[in-house]
C-alpha cells in the first residue's frame, strides 16, 4: 500500500498548484445554486407559511440543495474520465502494464487526492454560504443518521468514480469519448436528483429511476440525512447502493481487461 499512499501525496501536491482554479470553481459554482434557490422561493411565495411542494417545506427544499452541493463537492469526478481517456490515447498506460501498480487503484488514489485538495479550498466559501442560510439548514435527527449519511456518501464517491472510469475505457475502441461523457452527465444531472428532488416526481417515474444507479449518486445520501429514507428502506437502499458499487467495479475491471486486448503502443 505504500506506493498508493505515495500516489495520494503526489496527487495532493500536483492539485495544490491549481488551488486558485478550485477556489474560482467553488465560488462561481454557487451562482447557479443561488438562482435555483430564488426560483424555489418564488414558487413558495404563493403558498402558506407551512406550504409544501411534494413533502418539502421551503426550509427543507433549501436544505436539500445545500446538501446536494456538499455531497457533490465530496464525490464529484473532476476531469478524471478525460485524463484516463487521454492516458489511453497517448499510450501513457504502457508504464502501468509493465510495472507492479494497478491502474484502477492508481486513478482512485488520484481521485481521492483531488477531492481532498478541492475540499480544502472550497470549504471556506461553501461553509460561509451555508452559514448565511443557517436558518433554513435542517440538522440530522441524530448521530446515527449522520453516520449512515457519511457511509452512503462514501459509496456515492466510489460509484461516481467507477462509472466515470468505465466510461473512459471506451477510449480503447473510439477516438473521442466526449460525446459519451456529455450524454452520461446529462442523465446524471437530471436522474441523480441534482436538478430537483426525485420524490416530487410521479411515483411511477421515481420507481423506474431507482432501477438505475443514478439516484444513488446524489439523491439517496441526501434523503438519508433529511430523514426521508429510514428503517427498512434505508437498509435496502444501502445494500442496493453497495451492489451498484460492486457491479460498476466489476464492469470497470472487465472493460480494462478487454481494452488491453485491443491496445497497442508503438514508438519509444
């Protein structure tokens, strides 16, 4: 494991050179969030003080989007899929085929290093933004709920990474993977609960979405924190989420092994 800890250290050092970019991304990323919150405030303005949209009060709806922002900061894949595809196209993976280091674990360490670095920079503006809206922020019911939320968030990060890694493996077969990445991002943005809570949708559509891994990429951990998912539903959801992590990990391994059969590197 020493070599992978070394990769994490090198990854943090490399990412720190882009700390201003991370700060700018965190600050400008709050702009669409502010716009969404103003839209929901306008929607609730015509309702009584305790009016609901779906099962959400105004405070709960604002808390939902704040939590989405936090989970996204903890788990989002930041250009890892582009970098993996570039490694394949440029022949950089040859060194990992010849050396005793697993490329998937190598990229997973870099992903973790990137998240640590981003959070170290983005925590201040994000924390100040949440503090300014603290009267709307809903705290978890107890420490147990917080623990299940953190476990689900960890599984969300793994799921996000393995899906992106598998998608990047398409570079073994196609010259440009950007189209596939953008299509997947569009599905994730809507079906993961980033745009709106999934439980305000018609029940039939919500059930269909839960047959995919998308709700477990954002909506599910937030629903745990907010007390929307409890008891048997919580246990079942965590098992399904863990199952998706195992499935995408296996798919990532399969895509790598199949891709290597087609891979060839020439020149010095």
